[in-house]
C-alpha cells in the first residue's frame, strides 16, 4: 500500500466517523497540508468514494 493510498484510507475513516470535516481540520488531523487534502479529496471524488462540498467533504 502506498503512502498516498494509506492516507486516503485514513481520510475516509475520519469522514465516516465524523460525518464530514473541513479541509483545514482534515489537514491538521492527518498532519499534511491543505493542498494535499484537496488533492486526496479530488481523487477520492473521482473514484466515486465520496462527495465533496464547499470547504471539505
């Protein structure tokens, strides 16, 4: 499993547990930049694994 894949899985688990979080909060919890979170959210949305809303998912 790649680092990006593991991070995206953790991101999905956070969203499932919390019901939705802002990009800044996801970045803080994952220890990455907001840009990284936005890229991960875009990829997960492209895969049909989540639905994004303004400011988070």
